[in-house]
């Protein structure tokens, strides 16, 4: 049976299968965690903390303010935003001491409060466009029949940002979001963003239903849709990316652009929605931002742009695992280096083992995640097949009698651009055995370093996973 994203995630120790048994308690994990609430395991912890570190630094370098908001709020916040009236069926509501609370389904109301707080304190020293980012954990009710792995869940994390911009900066803001998405996808996830792989979908209003199913005025919708199309034309001309209009598909509070990737698998082609850029007329009006911005800056119009480059981090991971058959980028992989100590059954075995563990420790000391596999020459192929079909280390390092004699290691990093491993020989330094393996790790991190200024490292001894 062909593996799916949950199989890959389980093998890499990214998530716990809800249908696996809890030892001694004799119940499935899903009984205790609840349907649609993914439990990330040890490898998943390394993945998530590294990714969120990258996302925070990526956005900070591009002028976003980094925040974290509470997981619950007084339901009055969502009454003000309109979610309690229009989205109640998807919300978790409860009482504490006779006060109504909600588990956060969206981050945007909190972000607007933070913007208003900054204006109250610092007035026009706060620059527009104002950009605010959060790796925000949200919970939404989904019927149990619609839940599926990491692709459809009740608790998930958004790479969520909001841009509050005057009209004169709106086209540039939309275009910049696309550039951010393209840079992140190409440099961190090795996904090619071009006219061959991506198209833009513009979801617009139905003109006849403005004021009914679509809130706002014809003038507001015309202006927002014109801004989105101007940005789409700039993107199309620069990258030869096609855009399509879909009338009547906008949200009730504003039009949007979805960036959609086309994935070809054999004879079939699937679609994978990457980023979303959503205009909003509802929240500025409900929070009286028009009045506040007019008072502080003199602008008559201000737009709120909701945007996510990955969307749900959980869903993105699930699709990515399916697409690359469980291969994660080097920086995010739970196991970055697997050192295969190839023993012969002779006196040299102790030297091989000692050197393998020394390389492992030197890698961990530099912040990498590594482990040793004690192999034999006859069983090596079996061990490699097992690793490749389960944890899929980013780099395999071979160390045996031949490598010691020639003072050369064989390293096999997985290259996402070619969708296969390459084979390279690297020197084995007698004084610092891992020296050139570390240099290889530095090279594999170079795109991430270019993206965020450094490569985040969370070290780990991952030997038990191998």
C-alpha cells in the first residue's frame, strides 16, 4: 500500500498516530488527544521550533512586528469583530465565572487591538504600512467526518500576518507579499515558483450581490479588486505567471488572491494552495479604524490585508511530505546526519566505532542533529534501505576501513532540486574528524542563511531514531 503524509510523519517521529496504542493504558492516543488535534512528537518539536524561528526572523527582516497573542479571549472581542455572529458555528465557546469566552479561531482581532494600542501610545510615529506577524495557534470546529490527518484538523498554526496600509501603498504591499512567498518557498522549501508551476486565482465579488451577500459599497469593491488586479498584472509580467478571475468567490468582507501550485504526479495534476492575500472591509469599519487613521494620519481610506505564506503549518507539512515522499529540507529535518559505521569483524572495528561517535558528538556540539548506525559490510544495503524507507536522514555519512585508510569520507546528501541523493568525497581530518562534514552542513544551510541572516540550529542526539 502506498504511503501517505501521516505514514511519512509517523516514521520521522514528527507526529503521533492517533490510532496507535498508548502503552499500559490500552487506549489509542486519539482517545486522549481528541479528534483533529495533532500531537507533535520529538522530531516534530525540532521541526516546528526551527521553522517558527525561521519565520519570525524572516518577517522581522522585512519590517513586520513579531507578536504572540493569547489562545482565549473574551467573546466580546469576537462580537466586535463580527465572528460571533457570522462564524459561531465554527467556534469553541465556554464560560468562566459567568463570563463568556472563546478559544481563538483567528488572530486578526488581537492584531488590530495591538495596532490601536501602538497608535494610542506613539501616534504618527507608527509607520504605515503597519505589518504584524504571528505564528498563531487557532482552533476551529470541523465536523469529525471532514477530519483527515494533517490536512484537515481542528487545532492548527497559521503563519499569520496583517498589513494595515493606506491606498497609495496597497499595490506595492500585495506585490511584496508575493515576493515574500516566492523567496520563502524557493530558499527554504526548494519549491520552484514560476509560470510553469504556479498560477494566481483572483476571487472577486458578484456585482449584483454587493450590499447583500458581499458587505460594503460598489466603490469599495471596485477599488480593492482593481488593486489586486494591478498587483497580479505586475507579477504576471515579471514571472510569466497566469492569473484567473473567479467572480462571486470572494469572502463576504473582501476580495482575495490565492497563489496555487500545480503538482504533477504521473498522469494526474493536483493543486496545492500556498499563500493567500485577503482584503478586508469588515474589520476596519467594526473597529473604527477609518476614524482613528484619519485622526492620526489624515488618510480617508485604509485597507487591512490578511496574508499567510504557508497557511496552516500542519496542512503545509502534510502536502509537502506527500510531494517529496517524506523528505524534509536539511534545516528542518529531525535527523540531519546518519553516520554509518561499517564494521568488518576485525580489530579495526573499535577504531571505526570510536571515530563514528566522535564525528557524531562534534556535529551535535555544532548544533546539528545526528546519530550513528552500527552496520556491517554484508548488512549495509539492508540498513540503508531501512533508513531510506523510514526516517530519511538528510545526509548519510559512510565510515569504514577504506575511509580510515584513505582519510576520505563518503557523504550522500539528499538534493531536493534533483529529487535524489548525490555522492561526494570529503576529507577526514585526523585532528577534527567532523570538520568537513560540518562544512557540508554549512553549505546545505546556505540558502536559509541568505533568507534570514543565519541558520537556526537545535542540536539533538537522534541515535534512538535510527
